[in-house]
């Protein structure tokens, strides 16, 4: 340690989310507090500083850097280097260092801070009731950034010139709005107005907000422009209004999310654990899935029944923008349905003209503003599982925070799956998983997919060396990859030592869906060894031409092997069986009884339409349009229909969700059969279905049957993994797939495995559903590049082992 008569000088480099979050002013103030001299500046990777003073003051400053950092800062690394003492005087924030290599991280959009909330509601403050109040501790970031570096002129705030008062705050290092790029006030910033459904402006500025509140009190549907898109808002306690929104939005039963005025209002309707409260009140402010109280929908006591029908959970969240705070201020309601502003299955609306066109006929009025949203970003959805947060949809508040990988490598783009699509770029040791994009089943969502790729590539300053896509040839994400990359391996490749692509087109390669699922868990948990993987979901393209979805895999990087699967079910009518689970249930019964199906199981089939039922039986007997699947998700559908829980669905996963929520605790477990067939271990679900049917014919309660089915799956999964462990010597297992959003199954299986000595890897940063596929694809692409020796940093961008 350099020490000059009790004095010390150090150079410090801090990396992470440290730009645009008030970090330099924090350093400036801390240096003055500790009596230190020197300077601080932004650079291409984060924040750099040099300072000197009494040795104990320097040590106190270093301790305070991590302990007292601003709320939006996330310090990833801090490197301290001893320097010769110079005897400087004063401390300055100096001009940023420019560099062609830019890796500084961008902050996500974050909820309004307490300081801004206090000013917002203070009649003496110059920003009283101003819907766009913000500072370096809160407000828009990701959704307004057009390019890097993150400066005002490269955001959608560029069109608003700061007034003298705002400029003075912006330039004052002691002010919390120092270099707050969206800084504004009523004199110089964006404003709101209210339009009717014919596009006529009926109120402006604060009058618009007050009139919107009055209309919400009257049960009207208000389209509200927010941070990452429009919401459709309506009183959550007004059954007629909520039902009207369902009809107009063409959303039959899928639950709506509810924004509550405050935590006490949430507690009146839902059970809230300490961990759930932390999520609700966090700077990310996600929607949190909470268990309803038994009287949540009782007359006069809680939510309108149409908010979340036949669902034991409610998606709840708290106000996160100044406009939300104002909508709940001086009003008679304490809860609003706040659902994505779109038609069902379309991406969320972000543009004012787009809202007028696509939301006309749904919204009665439109609360607009003129701060453009550059990139759409839905609300994030979280749930607490085994006392740990689990993402269900990762978007606002969490994106673009990267997932940290175990090592660096070339830039890879994963294009994701067809459903719940996300994309993922790797850069250095970081994997940047995009916000939720949606189901790539229409032009609007595909255009959002393309814009997200373009936007991330720009703000990350990368060009991919590899594009990785799903095996399914008909996925739009696959077709996009085929149009933008050259096949790998190239036709002239001679094995190891393949040359990197020195053209503008990267290599592309396909990764099997369930391999990507398991790889995503391995990537986010930074586990480099081989694992056994259990991937349970609804559908994934199998190389054998069947629909996979109940898979047991060996995975080590880009090397994988299928070790086992669920026994096959038949899907009468193909995709139609997904929307009508009774068809899958009938197919499962047919596998048990063939020609005697109707005679043996007539009481279980009487709800199903007779004419279609007989047609389906003929399809099964002749094996016409009855594709095979090993899908665990479809098994849940079949059991849900047999139990009378759900014969037809109106949204993905509905039957399985309602089956889980129907459970009545019972200690018994149905038994599955395990056997080996042609090199694969088979978890035979036919005995499970047979026992389900038997108990139902004996008039056992469906909730008890549902519990025994879940218990039986846990036992069977554990037994089969133990067998595979004996064969492979592995005792680490990774769990992924949408089925693992089932709280009962996930919790019980994890407990069973851990009690058996297993090391269990599960998702923590990305959802277990298909939103994780892009991360898994990108990770596998990285592994291939490393295996063949393609680590050329000139290709596609960055390969810095220190990053």
C-alpha cells in the first residue's frame, strides 16, 4: 500500500450499472464528506476515479462505495490500484473518456422514488402533480433510449429543451437530478391530455388526469399511456365494467392484473408473505402472483369476479409511475384492472396513432402523452416459490440487466421460441435477454421481434458472429435466422479449426428446444459440468418427428443426449387437442381400452360432445391426424379434463393451472411404470391415467385425485432420475419448462430430490417457460464456438475475458 506520511492515493474502476443512476454525484459528495481530493468520470466500461487523502479517509470512502451506492446502481466489480501521492486540491467531475469499445450497462426503467413521490404531491413544489417527474434514482431508461451512449439527445426526450431551472439542476453535482437525462418540469417537458374515442381532445394537463379519475369512478374504460406501452384501466371492483372490458378485448377468462393504491389494499384481498411484499415494493415493481383470500370476491368485500375467474391467484402490483400515483390520488377506488393495451394475442400498443386505431372500440377515452416510447416493454410478472422469486414474464424493471455467464466468448444471438418469445445477445461474460416479445403468430409481433433485435444490437454495440435458432422449420424465428445467417458447419468445413465468418453474415445453427431449456438453467447458474436435465412443457420439435415435452436429457454444453421420455399420448386433431383438452383425455383413455373405451369409461365421457367424441374415436382407431407426443403438459391437460376441471381452454396452460389449484391434500400417490425401450427409459403415464379414471369412477373427489396424480409424478420423476444417476454417475439435475411454474409440483419435486442428495439447479433470473429458450440457444452457440476454437474478437464484437 502506497503511504506518504499517513496519506494515500488510489485509482478505482467500477463496473456494473453505474451510469445514468447518480453514481458520479454520489462519489462527488462522498469524496467531499471524507475530505478527499481528485476526480471522477464516466468511461466506456463504467466509472473511473482517482482520489487521495488521509489513509483512514480513503478506507472509509472505499467501504461506503459499495455500502451506500445509489438505489439504481448495481456494482459488479470494483478494482483498486495504488498510485503515487500527488497532493491535489479539490474534487471534480471531469469530462467522460471516449472509446470505440463501449460496454457500460444501461439501467432498466424503475419505479418512482420516495423523493419524487413526495414532491409530486407537495402543493409548494414546482413539479406538483407533474406526471413526468423523475430523477437519477427513478424513471424511464430502457424504453426511451434510441442509441448509446445514454445521453438526452439519444433518447425520446431529445425534443424537449430543458428550461433554465431544469438545466441548473442537471448541471449541479449536489442535486439528485444531476445528469438525469429525462429531467423535465411542467414548463419544458412532456404533458398529458385526454381524448374521447373519436380523437377529440377533451382535457389537457392536470384537468386530463382529474377527468380520467372521474371516468374510472364511473366505470369507464381508460387507455393509459405508460412507460413501456398502453394499459387498459377500469375499476377492479366494478363487475359490469370488468365484464365489458373482457367482451371488448376478446379475452374470455385469462386473469387480469390489478394495480392497487397501496400495500394495505393488496393485503385486504390477497395473502402477502414477506418475500412477496419485498417484490411488490421493489424498484422493479413487477406484477406478483398472490393467493387470494377466501372472501376476495365476496359481495362488497373484494374484486369483481370477472377479474380472475376460477383462479386462486391474483396478479397484483403497485403504482410505479407518477401518472399512476395521480390516478390513485383523491379518488374513491383503491384498485384498477391494468391490462396490456392490445387486442388479445397482439403486442402491447406504444404509439398514440396506433392506440387510436387498435384500441378504438375497446377504450372509452384515451389518456395520452407526448413522450414517445421507443421500445415496447410489458409489465414483468413474478411469483414466490420456495421463498425465492421466480420470473414468469421478464420485462420492465429487469431488462436490460444481463445474466452473468461463467466465461467470455464471441457475440451470439439466440432468436428464441415461437411462444413467449425473447431474444438474447451475448457480449463478453454477459447474456442480454430481451423483454417479453410475445407469441410470434402475427405480423405485429414479428415486427416487434425484429425491432427488438435491432434495438439491442444498437445499444449493446455488437454484431453477432453466430445466430442460433430452434429446430422447428416453421417458426418465424427460425426463418428469420435462415435469412440472416450462413449454415454451420459450412459445406467446405474440415472439422476443428473452422475459420470465423469474415463476411457480414454470421454462422447460424439449430438447437433442439429442450436442450435449450436445460442449457438456459446451466447458463444462468454458471454451472460448467455435465447435468441430467428434466424438461417438462407443452411442446417442442423433436428430431424424430414427434412432439416432445417430457424429456430426460444428458447435457454438457453443446453436447446432449436423450436418455428418457414420457410415454406417448395421441393428440386427436393435432393443435385442436391443445385447445380442447377433452380430446387428449379421450386419446389417453383409448390407449387403455381401445375398442372398449366407451363401454368402460362412459361416465367420464358424458360431458364431451357425442358426435365429436365418436369422430375422435374413429380418428384414434385409424390413426388419422393423431400425432404422437411425449408432452407432460398434454398429460396435465388430459387429467384436468378427466377430473372435470377444464374440457376447453381460452388461454395457454389454463387446464393445468386450474388442475393444480383444485388440489385437496392427500398423502397417497398414484404409481407410474418405468421401463427401458430401445435405449431410452420411459416414464409410462398410462398407469397414472388408469388410476385417475378408476378413482373418479368410484366417485373420489376430483381435488383428491389431482393431488394423488401430482404426488405420483413426483415419485416417478425421482425414481427415474435415480436410475439415470446410476447409469451416468451424475447427481446434479437441472429443471426447466413451463410445467415447473406449477408451485405444487416444483416444490414437492425439489424437496424430494434434495432429500435424496441431489444438487438441484432451477431458474432464478429468467422464466422456466419458453422465455428462457433464447438464453439457452445463445449459451449452446457459445459452447460450439469455444469447442471449435472460434474466439476471434474481430468477429461480431467483443471477446474480453476481463469483461
